[in-house]
C-alpha cells in the first residue's frame, strides 16, 4: 500500500505541526496485527512415489516474477531487454545478497547496467558478492564509497568516484540508480531495547559505540546521495522506523525515527554548523514513501517494509512518483498469493541430496556462557525449567537416535532452539513447521504471535 495518501515526501518541514499531520496514520499502522493469511493457497500434488510435489501455479512467482512485472508496465519484455545506448550506472549499499542487482538482471538484462560501486560490512557477504557479482568497487565501509578507501576488488586504496559533471569528457561521473538498505538494527524487533530512548536523535547521534555504528549507514547513505545526485535513489528499512517510543513527548520535534530520516541534521565535527541529513533536505529531488509487504509480491512471508523513492528533478517529479505507486499496486494485484510452504516445496524439489561438510559433523549441541544463561531464562519463562533433559532435548535425542545428518550442520545455539520449538509444538504440528534459527537468540524463534521467524 503506497504511503502517498498518508504522507507526501514533497511536503516541507514547516507543514508538519505537533500532530505530525498524516504521519499519525503511519504511526498507527505500526500496531496493526499481521495475522496469518487464511487465503494463502497450499495446493500440492503427489508424485508416483508418494512424495509431495509443488503446484507450478503457486511456485512460479518465486522464480518467474518478471513477466508479471512487464505485464503490469504494459510493455513487452523484449522492449526492456533491448540494448540501451548507454548501460545504466548502478551503485548499491547494504543490499545483502544483492537482490536489487539480480532483479535488474531480470528486468533490463545484465548487459544493460554496470555496478560501479557497492558497500557491505559483513565479510561473508562481501565474499559472496565477489563470487557472484561483477562490481567495479566493493568496500567494507559505506563511507569509502564517498571518500575512497580500501577496495575489496582491487585489494588497494581506491579514490572516490569523480563528482557529477555536466561537461562531456574524461572523468565525468554518472549515477543512474542508487539503492541502499541501510542498517535496521536500531529500529528492528530484533533489538530488545530499540525504543528505550527519550529522544529519537539518540538512535542516530549516540555516544554508545554500537548504536553509532548501526546508525552510520543511514548517515553515509544521505551524504552519498547529496554528493553524487543519482537520478533515482531507493532506500529500504523496517516498518519499525515509524514506531514511537513511549518515552517520547508529543511536543518533541522527532516523534519516531522516520522523522529524523526525513528531516534530521547532525552537528559537523569541529564546527558550530549543522549538517542536513534528512532525505527531504537533499535538494533537487521529489520523494515519496511506500509501505510494501513481501506477501503481496509472491513471497510466503509478510515482511512489511518502508521504501523511500527519490527522483531527481532532471528526470522526473511528483507525477513520476505517483506513476510508480500505481505501478506497484498493479504489480502486487497481479501476483498470485502463495505461502511459505510453496517455497519450501520448491526447495525440496530442487535440492534432493545434501550432505554436511566434513567439518560440520563435529559441531557440538552444547552451549555455555551468556548463551546458556539466556536459554535458562527462556526455559523458566516458558515453564520448562523443571523439564528433564530427555523432555527438553527431545528433538536432539530423536535426531541422534535416527542418525539424522542434516542437524549436524547446525551449531549448539541453533539446535537448542529447535528443541524448544519441538517441545512447545503440538504433536500434529511437528511435521509442518518451518523456522529460522540462525538469527540472534533475542528473536525467540519459538514465538507464535505472528512476529516470529517461525511459520506454521
């Protein structure tokens, strides 16, 4: 659902009174219950050998969504894939497994865009990007994209991109699309103390080293856009960005983190001047926001997110954003509803044989230290503290009894979470549960309130 009707990115800070205008509706949406959809189809067939096979009509959105997109645009796929006179120049930051780049592969073709710059803080993800994408520069620090720094592609210090120029000739920089999924941990449900602040600024300007580290990607994203003026900028974050702290006063300038994202500023180091950081304060852009849910686009997961789309005045205006909103609605309405089980069945059909790496076979199912304390507290909260070892670790013992190989690729923290889920689930549900136990223990994978990473 586009947020254009709730809050126009083109309005000025002076238009926002103490009641935050229509942002109030956005804040209220945060509290909406994301109930499981009973309308999701779970069509399945049976093969001759008795194994379940997915219904192709449910599976295709996961692997072949592009035709639906082309149809929503009213243009043939061949027109999009036709070679452009100049390939699009694309930059990304914090996109994880490079989903935006793979989406562009599907829409315009890999031959029609060039990934000139990318930033990713996680070493494992950078390794994956280097093996699967062909970007010109890859940095571990988002600031290096703007200032220059140690490049993971060239294994040396690389200078920053040249500034945009209207003049033809060598050194001219052009950036068509910039996409950033700036770090969400200060606003995500994974953060147990995310809304203990009395001032929203504390989430972006903090003496706490960890909080400041997590806030840096947004600050650097804003600075990059201001410096390089991409024709289109797309930013993504969790819907928790619109969540207000109970300690925030109704008269405060910033009611929720999204207020700061739109019109916040920070004090420039060593000066008395404020540096404008808010997206609305970047000159030359029309901007709008959209609340999108993955379940509306063919995925078996709700995953509610806020997208900020900025269009430079050289290529579009508010009418362009209205057109984008209408296109997104048409695209979503065209995608068949699916469930997480369709995705699971697809994986089961694609991957028949998996054997853990040899080193995985030695993983221990025992944890200690603070993790052990966290599990003990969870057991007490769930009324399982008096359970015997055999009752509490029933899943682990069952896997050992059956000599199952797949759990051996998990670590102790992941296995024990499965023990808790197995203990809590009714017997009838144990054969049809999908869960994500690789995140932090604070996410409590055993939750069943619709906010957990566990799907039934």
